[in-house]
C-alpha cells in the first residue's frame, strides 16, 4: 500500500486498516473515527488520485458510515482506477444493509440466511416484518424482490424493485433486477430502460451491457 500522499492522510489510514481489519469491527470503527471524520473519508474516496487511498477510504467508510453516505459514494463507481470500483460496490452493499436499527439489521441478516438456504416463504415473512418495522428501508424491498424473482413472481418482484429504487435511486442491483423481471415478462422496452438506468449508476456491469446489446439487436431486427 502507499506510504504517503499529498493529502497527508494516506499512511495513517492504510496503517489503521492494516492493524484493525482482522480484529473486531468495533475496534476498527473507533480507531478510524478517532483519526478521520466520515466527511473526510468520503472526500478521500471520491477525490484522491492514489487508488490505494481511495480503496482504503471507501472500505473505512463502509465500516463507519451509514446509509446517508451511499448515494454520494456511488459517484465513485465511475472511476477507471484498477480495483477501486469493486471496493465501491462492496462498500455500497455494506451501507445499503445498514438500517440504523440493531433489531432490523438482525432480522435482515436472518432473512438473507433463509434466502440463501432457499427457505423462500420464511425469508419473505421476515422481510415483511422488516418492512413493517422500517418501511423506508430500501434493502428490505430489494431482498424481498429477490425472493419473488426466485419464485417467478415477476409482478411482485418488479413492484418491490420499484419501491427500493424510489427509496434508493442509486441501487443498481434493484434496477438490474427490475430489468431481469421485465425481460422475463417479455416487456423489452421496460427491461431496456431499467438496464440502462442500472448501467448509468454503475457502468462496470458487463452482463447488463450484454443484455442491453441483445435487446437492442432484437428490437432493431423485429
């Protein structure tokens, strides 16, 4: 990792991450916040020319930040610096899962576990509970949309994706998922629109670009 930068923060930040990454997150959060404000981390994640600094700041922000930092951080998805956009994607998913409530976050994690175990009805019921507790929490709708998608309930999945995007306009996952659902429904123009919006937020999704190209080719030949 870099050992210096004109902003004077690189060495302390990268050193902190090296020291605390493999310990508990509470210790890392405390150490980072003693040295940096969240606004400083966001600024480094968006503006520093040194890609190691940007990656370190992005990761740190995913640990200490909250959901309010997700939308401004999404601008960093447009960087071409090697490895940075992957770190930004991971950071955004971390932030998107932060509701600000310990009980809600615990239910979300359990819901995801059930989803990964293919216990779809149980997962959906848990996401229903999360939505009742925190109706403005976008990720609960997105995760329930995944359940509906896997159950081939495209209409319900689309509705939840739309709600997720209305609450979190930079949720490229929900936008891409919406596109997948519209494609299953043979609504090509709607799928194309959703995919293009997803790619406008996150241009580093080659599978989505491939879907766009195939849809455009099909529509041109029709």
